[in-house]
């Protein structure tokens, strides 16, 4: 999973201000049949019918997941299920009791033939999209927009019977002819209004999302892997074709970087672009699956920013192919959707994945050395702002509860830096011949998708495959409470700290904006009664001023992200013309851009003696 918090801060700040009984005659069999009706949407709800396998007990439970792999949060998808009913072969209703938010106990279960219920979508209920706000993370959520879009993360629509998760599932989806389902699964029905998908067990079904919308997709092949890019853009502003060249370049580089470690044959990227209306998605980022990634971003993003964000999140999710999808513990392999036990090794599942998402770009020449060092320096800054003495393994194992839950975001910061330090240690001890990718290849060969490891044994296994120094690092800094001395490890490759002045964001300082919007008029307003930075004071802008246009381009809530994005390109002393409205009167202000500067710690290569090891680290 990858959440976008920093680059899209404005999006969350500015928009945070929602049956009939069957005549059941089917014969129960040793599989679970599911029918989802996307044609008859009532009150924004979809009907699901479950044909039960043979039940040999007097009672049985049917559960919708409380949590799903990759989210690390309790979401209670059962809260979105209404009017659940159970029937025998004569259409008589069976007695049901709901035992918690996600589980229903069915009486006289030996006579059970069918269950029906209505599903509400989660996008409607999102408020702020921020981490820890009890919203379901949009890429793990569901959308029901009749005739336009259905985001089917299957865990939000389909559940499982007690002790029956290993039965095969056949899912039949009836849908409007105008909508097409993008997925990595194979449709076994040739009609244009009915799709049939089969999976070997429930866990496989949950890992295969489907997005129905007007057909807008591209396909291409990279080193034997078929890749599908499916896009839903409410206004048609973004098309699959428009982003495919950048995606192909990136995914080709990723496959080259991974080499023999991956043998996935099909991979699907589902991109949902939010309109940012009150009942649309607001949690931006992506969620990984073995052969797919679901991505949610705001449609208003300029293409350059959209592609940049896609590279960020899709590259991260794609590398999850390595871990945890190939290399994982028993807690993940035998995942319990309603009584989960979490693994200790988020440093590897999310941290190493995030590290790879950055390393491959310098390795394959997609970014410069300076850009890579800048990213690592930012991760050090962000990690230092978190609890640096909380053992990472302890946080991981307890991530669903506080105070550990509040530290989850550190998996993308300190977790990635753990990967970086391990990479440097292995490079140093092997004279540059091997790194952390080699370790992951060895772990993949040792375990693989069908052979999980024991949590408590992983460090010893890694040490046996690498060097004693690696084991010491893991026990001291990952399972231990000692903060990592990053400068010690970076010095091994000739990299040291540097202090430099960097231009800040004109409209945002940290997570605090200088502007807001009037939701009724859509006007952009300089926030009153706060200390403004040099950009505003130099132009004599004041709190309460309404920004009408910049350089003769009108701006409002509808295109505010374009304004913010364009400001990233402003240079010191650029000429600028701003039309404002002050006290009800329009006036034009002409002047020069004065950027707010702040001192930041960066990283630079300063020791030429270590250049060979640095080059092996970044380029080998």
C-alpha cells in the first residue's frame, strides 16, 4: 500500500470543509457461487446473491472482512452490508443473528441454499481521506455509480463461510453493455452483458479487483509480462493512452531491475480519478495485489503531476511482487480477515519495497544521483520526526492498535532507510558485488509464494544468506530500540550531510496552507490573520485577498491544483501578474516572484575514494 500525503496535502485540506426474496431452487455444491447485479442499482446499492456450498452443521457463520492484506487498518467492510437474508430450497427465510459488524450466524444451516444482501459503496462515506481518520483507504474501497463506474474490490462485496475459505469461487457479474470490466482475471463468458470469473479460493478472489467503466484501456508487453492500464476519468480529461508511454518506460525499467526475481505473466493497473465531489473518493494512493494495483488520484491534477504520482505509487505497488507477495510470513500466508495477527516485518514488506521504488529509478537512469540523495534526505527528516526508539518489529506486530498505529507511516520513511542501510552493508562486505536485491532473490528462492517463513526465524535466515554485520544491524536497529546512525552507513559509500537553502512552497508550509477556498463561490482566498511568507509580503498581498487570476489565467476551486502545480515551476525574480479582489474591488498587482527559502539537510557524495562502492550501490 502507498498513501500519498505530502504532495496532495491541498486536496485533503481544501475538500475536507454521502429487495426481493429469491425463489431458490439451486442444489448446493462444493464451491461458492456469487451473483453480482450491476444493472439494477437501487438507492446506490448493489444486490449480491451467494449460492451456498453444502453445510453439514446446524449453524454456520458468513463473514465479510474486517481487514484485508496490505491495508494495516481495521475497516469493518461488513458495515456496508444491508438486509442480509438466508433461504432454504423452498424460499423460506432462515433465522439469522448478527454477531458483530462483519459476521452473521445462520441457524438451520444444513438447509441453507442462498444468501442475499445489498452492498453500499465506501467512496460515499469518505470525509477527509487522511490517515487515521477512520475512512476506508480509497484504493481498498468500493464505488457504485450506476451506469458510469463500479470499483469492485471484491472484499467489499463477497464474504466467506466459516471453514470454507479454501473452496473455489465462481462469480457471475451482470452489467450494462456500455461498461467493461478491467481486471487480471479471465472472463469465461463471451457475452457483452455478463462476466464469469473463477478462482481457486477466497483469498485469490480478494486479490483480483475489477473496475467497470466505459472501455478506456491499453495493453502492452514487457519481457513476457502482459500489462493492462485501465482508466476511469469522469470528464474524459485523462485517457489510458495519454499515460501509457510513461508507464511503459517505468515498468520496463522495473522489470529490468528485478531480472529473474519475477515471473508474473499478467499485471493490471486500475486508475480511478476522483471528481473530488463530497461523495467521491478522497484517499489518494494505491493498494497492491499479486497481479494488480488499484490507484486513486484526483482528476484535477495536471498531467505532469498525475504521471509523477503514478510513477510514485505504481512503482511501489509493483515491487510488492517481491515482498510480501512472494516473500512473506505465516501471518500473511494464512491471513485471518476477521481476527488478524500481524507480522513483525513491515520493515521488509513496505520499507524495502519503498526503497526499491526509489533505487530502481537511479539504477535505470530515470532520475539523477542528486534527486535520489534528495529523496533519501527527506526520508531521514521524516523518520526523525517519528518515534525513533520504538522497535520496528514491535510496531509492526501491533500496528492495528495505538500507540503503534500512529507510527505506521514510518514504514515508508525509516522502513526504506533500513533497506538502504542493509544494501550498503551488503555492498561493502561483498566489495560491491551484491546488494539487497541479491538478498531478496535468495529469500525468494528459499521461500516463494507458497512457502511462508516463521517471523522469529527471518533475521537468522537473512544473516546466514549475507554477513554477521547484517544480523547485528537487524537486532540493534530493527528489533532493538537504538536509532539508526544514518551518517555512519552513508559514509561507507562516501556520502555526507550538507546544509543548503531550498525554495519552499509558495502556498503551503509543511501541512499548513496560506490559502483556502470559499466552497459556495469557489473563490481562492489568502487566509487572514496569519504570518505570510515573502511571496505575499513582497507583492503586498493581504489576508482576505481573493486570487482571481495569475499571469492572466483565471483560478478557482475547479483548477486550484493547476495553480499549485504551476507555482512549482516559478523561479526567483520571475515576472508575475496577479489579479485580486480586495474589499469587493478588483485590482491588478504586478511584480516579481520572491520565493520563501528554508535551510534543509541534504546529502552529497564527497569522498572520491569511496566512488567505486557508491557506483556499485546505485548503478550495479
